[in-house]
C-alpha cells in the first residue's frame, strides 16, 4: 500500500511539474504584462518578412544582408509570438504565430530542436517530419536527431513494459525525474523568450 501511495505522489509531482507556467511569472514577460493583445499584434504587423528581390540575390553581399535582415525579423516575430501566447493564449492569431516560432526555432537550432522534439513523447513524429521538410536541416542530421531522440522513449517504454509495477520506488523516482526534466526542457524551449 505504501508503494501505491508513493507512486501516486510521484505522479502528482510529475503532473504538476509538466504543467505550463502561468503567465504571471516574474521575468521579462512581467515587464511587458501591461501590453495587450492589440499592441503585440500591431508590432507583429510592423515586422513583416522582408520582400525578396530575386535578381539581386545573385549578388553575394545583398544575399548576406537579406539573410541577416530576414533572420532578425524571424527572431523578433518568434519573441512576439511567445509574448502573445503568454498575454492572450486563446487569441486566434496564436496558432499561426506559434507555428512560425517553431519554424524559426527549427531553422536556427536544427539538430538540437529535432533531437528534443523526438525525445519528448508529446510531439507526433509525423508532424516533426513535416516540419523538417520545410527547414534547412540536412537529411543526415535529421536522421541522427530522429534516432537519438527516439532512443530514450524506446528504452523507457521497454523498461516499463518489461517491469511494469514491479519497479522499485527508486526506479519510479528516476522515471518521474526524467519526465520532470523533459517538462522543464519543453518549458525552456517553447515558453522562454
């Protein structure tokens, strides 16, 4: 009976640690808490992606400046997307802006982004494969991220399937710690600006 209580307490702690942080947390978002949905959306509209001048892209210097300008705008819009999510999580513009944020993260961090996405079992692998198709990640790096990312889940699922409830309390604590660590990593990647 005490092991059931222990497992229940462990699951409760894990569930609480996996919950998304509230929007009222102190930090950079707290300083902008007075900004409303409309102000954030106005800033998003004021930072559109730069237009591409296809003939000028043949010039290496222009292409370099364009890429720098485009990357700066993407980073700004990604920060605004998370700010909007924290301010008005049910706004109709949030899904599109968060998808754009994911794409920006995937382009900028490539291997690390996909490694963590495959390691966290809450993201569908098919969706991550589609996202990868729209990024600049090489097939070799994508394959490595896919294999290494799925490995922890495969090992955990195998252990739980093999040993189930015969785990010792220490083993369950290790599983809960792994889940809590995954929740913290998810929070750092998607909620932190």
